[in-house]
């Protein structure tokens, strides 16, 4: 077996350094493609907005500057009281709709062998949290429509 020399160690170090530089170049090249696509996307949007601004007709009239809603001319002041209950119902719907999405992955894992009891307990804990939230909303009177 030949003995290693000083020149061989230097050659190995240079080869390792070249490999590291090659890996870094590949790494940054893959991200440069993502960066280039992001720049092209931003430029595309900017050009589209700029073209729209240049090509649109600009003829301001008092009727065009008027607030418009549902074909009814605005009367009175612009402040209107909005019922919060509509937002509360929408918020509750979104919460329970998003939570119900978690049932689908649970159902697929539940069918796998070895996960049945664990996932069943986790799902009952999850449903318990939902029930507590619904009970809290009921106790606060959020669900009464009056």
C-alpha cells in the first residue's frame, strides 16, 4: 500500500473545495430560477397596471365621483351602523368549516393499521374542544337571533 504524500492531501483538499463550490453553485442556481420567476411576475403585473392606466379614458364627472351602491343615490351621511351578529355567524361558520376539514385526514389515518385507538381518542378530544366552543357561544347568547 503506497504511503500518502503531502501533494495528495493538497489535491484531496482542492477536490473537496471544488465539490463544495459546485454544490453551492447548483443550490444558488435553483434559487435564482425562483427569483427570476418572481421578478418576471412582478414586472408582468406592473406592465399590466401601467398599460391599463395609459389606455383607459379619464373623463371625471360629478356623477362618476359620487358614491354608488346598488343603484341607489346616496342620501344622508356615509356612516351606517352594521349589525355585529352577521359577522359572528360568519365567524362561527368559518371556524366550524375549517375544523371539519380536519376530519378528512383523520379518516384516512384512522383506517391505517396501528393508529385506530390513538386517532379515535384524538378525534374525541378535538370534537370536545368544538363542543366547548359551541357551548360557550350558546351561553354568551351569540346563537340567539333577536
